[in-house]
């Protein structure tokens, strides 16, 4: 039940973000909602079996256990599952915006007074160029520039409903 509530809250955040950035020339749209969960395998089973999302890609540790899984909800929208821990409690820990150009997005957000990190990457996990903005409540907003080698871009290209 908690998972469903988190999912619905994530969708609400996503819709608000989608509306807020619709007129923004740098932001493409909402890419993903990041959830920290007590058990990645249990959460993945729920979202694939009960919600019907498909696994797009995953990252595993040396023991073969998942450390993060991207589940594809629609062609362009994902749910990212990460392991909760003391520094990352269970719940929504970030949302991700797809941007055309991470450097331009960071410059634009900084010009508007937001705190943003410099872009890095491509990431070892998703192969995307990443930066982060922190909102006024401390929520992390991940900016993802999806190049042709990014796993999100590949999943989007292979999407079949």
C-alpha cells in the first residue's frame, strides 16, 4: 500500500513538473521518479507484476544484487528504484528531468537563482550526462542529458507498448 501511495505521489509531482516546464526550451520533460525502497527485488516484483511496468535496465553489485533498477512506465517515463539506507530513507528521493543540454540547463537554472551542480558523466550506470538542482525543500532534481549511448535513450527507442 505504501508503494502505491509513493507511486501516486510521484505521478502528482511529475504532472506538476511537466506543467511547470512545458514552456521551457531547455527541459524536454519528466524522465523519471526516483524511489528509495527497503527491498529492490520486492519493489521490482510489485511494479512489474502488479503495475505492469517493464524492466528497462539495472545495475548490480559484485554479488549480483541489484543496486538500482529502471522500470519503464511509458515510452519516455521511468521509475528508478534504489536501495534505501540511513542516508537515503524509503520514499521519493528525487525526480529526473530530461534536458537537451545539461550545461545549458545548469546555466539557465543558476541564472534564475537555483543551486545546481556542474554536469558530469556519462554516468557509469545509465551513460547519461547528469547534473542536479536542489529545490527549496532540499529535494534533488536530477537533470539528465540522454545521449545516443544512454540506457534511457536505448530503452525509449526500443519501446513497444
